[in-house]
């Protein structure tokens, strides 16, 4: 376990954790949002972020401070906390983003880390190479090697109590992300940003984003605090948390406000298109859309930024509560309905159900089957894997109907979509207590059939019969041929 990070609760790949930031003498609960502060212009003051929005941590760019003479001198003299007037923890970025945008920067990792330490940063960042998506593999690998050299340099710099990040690059190559994660976890650095995902999010490529994070997580392991660098839209937080991201930074709240854009958990709206405000934050209860539109530019931007922050922090709290309650994936399913590309993201997440299953708690409150994607959740994967451990008699009837005697079979197990077969004794155990709609869908039936197939393959000596309520032919085709099929009449259980 990394000293600075402690895990408290988990659900799927998501977790509630505590990041200890010794230099700030602070503990930050994760998942956490770090509002981005531009030291040259703040839309909402850092003091207000702390007091009104409860921000425990923020992020600012040390390279901008370094490059702006008067701000630099003040930062060195007063320290970052006084300069920004912020009582919580402060993370600093290094200029890697500027490197990606403008091609070069005039500072080395040693210099920028030393500068971050001298201005009083609590979590510093070395200069890595943020390789964009879809570059040739050779370039991604070369640039990753440079990033890894810089991380080794960073390890050697005297940074005192300051935490230092180890960015994980590798473009859109999940295996490079995994290598990068493994290398970063082997350093003595502390926080692990998954870098260069902004272009993916700008293009709504949430599935590729999930694959990049999943790769990084495989290398990093469970105990590493993971920062999804540049991810600030509340619509995708639940998805990213479910894959194991702990920290987010939002410049979006301010940038979107500047363009009259209004954030919601279901996407972005233009203020000019809103006839109603679907929110009860202080901004939205105090104004009608017309009143907001009538405000002078500067005031309107500030009000919109405040609303954007309210929905953003609210979503983080909702996600934490979902982790506590064990229904994070149901929240992800809701968010996935906001946009087809979010649904792609959720489906990509489920492609990693095996990986998620490792951290998913064995028991939770209740499993709600709320979309046909639910059939691919880690709980279903786990049930199928556990089938091999169950003792099976010589002849076994698997049935969607009654299992309590009166039949020609001595032994009968229940079959319940999406899980498939299980002995009656387990029917009160999670997740088999699932709430499933009466109008079953094909995804649930197919998963149940796969469970049957798994059990049959695990027990080649046993004779099986399957009683089903009119499963379609393509679902039955998933069941091995040697299983006797019995179609049950509908009606009574
Ligand atoms: Zn609002």
C-alpha cells in the first residue's frame, strides 16, 4: 500500500479513498475534483472555492507562474497558498500541456520540480511528453521512454514532503499504457495521472478513454491514486470512477461559462437554448434563464461558472454515495443513456468486467438489472466463475420453474437470468437476490445460457436437463448439445 493513499470503500473499479498530502497537512477524500485556477485570471476565487463549494484541493499551472515575471516573484516570496489565498492542498502542473500545444517549453524536469517546491506546491508534476491518440506505435513508444527517463530524474530530485506525480502515457496503445503504469508504480513517486486523454474526450471517444485507463490500471495496480488529467465534465465522472479514477481536474467549469455553456450531468447546454433551468443550485434558484442572459458579460460568466461548479461537485458527492451504497454501476448505466458515445464508454467498461471483478465487493445491497448491458456486469462474471467450485450430483435439472420437489428429478437448481444456474440454498445470497424485470431481454437470457454452458463444461460426468420458458433458438444454441431441453409452460413459478 502506498503511504499517501488509503482505500476505504469499493464498488466495481470505483473506490472512496483518502489521499494524505503531508505538505498541506491535509487529507483529501477521493474521488475528488480539483478546480483549475489560472493564476492570471480567476473566474471564481480560490477562497470561494473552499468556503462555498467545499473544494479541498485545486490545481494550478506552475509553468504559467514561472513564465509570468510578477506572478513568479510573488509566488516565490509569499508562497502559492498566500498568493492564491487557498487554505487546502494545491497541486501544480508542469507545462506538459503547453509542450503538447506549442511544441516546446524552456524548462527541465529538475528546474520545474525545484520551482514547484520553492513556491510551496503540495503535489508537483515533472515535464512528461503527452503523446496524442493514434500516433504511430513507434512514436508512442519513443516518447514513453522519454517520459520514463524524466520520472527517474524526478525520483532523484530533492522534493522534501511534496508529493510528486508520475504521469502514465502510451497514447491509444493499451499495452503501452500498461507498461507505463507498471514502470510508474515502481518509482517512489506518489500520484498517477493518466495523461493525454483530453483529445479523446474532446472527440467523445469515451470507449478509447476507458481502454487507456484500463491499461494504465493493470500496470499501476489497485493501491495507486489515479488522476484522469484534463477530465472535467460531470457527465463522464461516474464512468471514469467505475474504471478506477480517483482525481479529476476541471477547467471546464470556467471555460464553458466563458462561452455561455451550462453543464448538466446529461451533457452541455447553451444558455440561449434554455427555457428552464433544470437545477436547484443557488444560481438557478435565484435566476430565470432570461435573467441570466440579461446579466453583463462578466457577471453572467461568474454565475454560469458557479452553476457549473455546483453540478460538478454534486455529481462527485452522488458518485461517492453510490460507491457506499454499492450501486455505482447503476449510476453509470443512467449516465450512459445521456449520449451514444457514453454508451460506447460503458460497453467498453464492461469489456473489462474481469478486471473490475477483482475489486468489486462480494456482497452489496441489491443488484438492479436496469439495461441489457447489466448482463455483462462483473457480478455476473463472478457468478459464472464460481460455478466451477460448486459440487454437482450425477444428474441435475436446471430450471426456471419450481425446484422444490414433485418432479422426477432428485436434484434441481434454479436458473435465473442473467446469472444462470445456482443451488436453491444460494438464492438469498448476493447477487442472486437481484431485482430483474419480468420482461426479460435477450442479453439476460444469453448470459444465463452462458452460465449453464459453463456449469456443463465444468462437469463432464454429470447429466443435465434445462427447463426454460421459451428461450429463443439463438440463446439455446449457446447451451451444449448434450443438455436435454424441456420447454416449460408459462405461468406459475
Ligand atoms: Zn444550477
